[in-house]
């Protein structure tokens, strides 16, 4: 074989075998990130989508695009119930147009209708994080209407207590801890890949 020919029997440097395994396990299904504000759904979701070569969409961004309002404006003008109804419709439409990687707003999976839509619409992965990590990440910005309270850290803790039992109904759980984002993204790929084991 001439020297210039690549040896395709050996994996090229930088190829992550988990990517192929995760792709195979996911098939034509959507991958949907759920979890609290600051868990990393947007940032990790985008990284995983890139690795799986799937389109990425963030439902909060899509809601703001279709309504031409910010989430804060939607809450202020129409209230949370209207926001949730819009969120359900947007997520339902996005899931039908898949396969995609979709990061949802923190309350999406908590809403019973949306939870049903997500469960039927693909593989859900909960990015779980401890209070101090979440607080560290969210306290720098104030665009989250649910945290505009007297004691936002306490509010976050209350949300954790209410929501974690429900998030735990997800298909997969990955701990979003204080490590490099690449590590968390890789653990998501490993969790998805594990769905294909024993098939
Ligand atoms: N593993 C990580 N290590 C360090 N920082 C992280 C990690 N994961 C996420 N972050 C940071 O935490 C912040 C929140 O992440 P992100 O916006 O992705 O969360 P989210 O779950 O989408 O939150 P929201 O529901 O409010 O949209 C970002 O600044 C992001 O860069
Ligand atoms: O946790 C929540 O209920 C929310 C999280 C954000 O992503 C937004 O979807 C909105 O601020 C509500
Ligand atoms: Mg987000």
C-alpha cells in the first residue's frame, strides 16, 4: 500500500466511539434535555447535538422567536398558564419535526401535558445538579421570571424539592457537576449509548 493511503482499519485520532454508539442507540428518535434553570440544558444540549450531527433547538429561544416576546414579557403580559400552553404546542411541533436535540425550559417536564408529549416524543435526559452549583450558575443574571423573588436561592431550593421527583421520571439522568462541559456532554453520550446495549 503506498504511504499516502490512510489505513481505514484503524480509528482516526480524535474520533469518539461513543458518538457512533449513541447515534445507533438513538436511531430516529429525538433527544430531549430536561432539568432546572442552570443545569446546562442549553450549553450541553448544543454540544451533544454537534457531536451527533443533529440539529439543536432550545425551546425557550423558539418560544421567544414565535411570540416575538421575551419569556419575561410573556409571563408579565399573559401569565404562566398561557406560557405553559404555548410551550406545550411549541415542543409538540418540534418533536414531530425531528430527529433533533431539544433543550426545554425548566418547567416543561413538570407540566403534565408537556411531560406526556416529551415521553412519547423521544429519549429524555435529566441534567441533575446540586443547589450550590445551580445557584452559582444562575445568580449572575436576572432574566428568569420565576427567580424574581425576595430570596431566589430559597426559591430555587423549593423548585428542586418540588421538581426532582418528577424529573426522575426521565429515561436517563446525568449529573451536571462542577467539571468541564465536555465531560458532562460525554457522559450524556455514554448514557444514550447504554440504551442500545443488549439490543
Ligand atoms: N459543566 C459545566 N461547567 C461549568 N459551567 C457550566 C456547566 N454546564 C453549564 N454551565 C454554565 O452554566 C450556565 C447555565 O447553563 P445553561 O444556560 O446551559 O443552563 P440551562 O439549563 O439551559 O438553564 P435555563 O433553564 O435557565 O435556560 C451557563 O453559563 C453555562 O455555561
Ligand atoms: O423553570 C421554569 O419554570 C422556567 C425556566 C426557563 O427555562 C423558562 O422556560 C421560564 O423562565 C420558566
Ligand atoms: Mg437554557
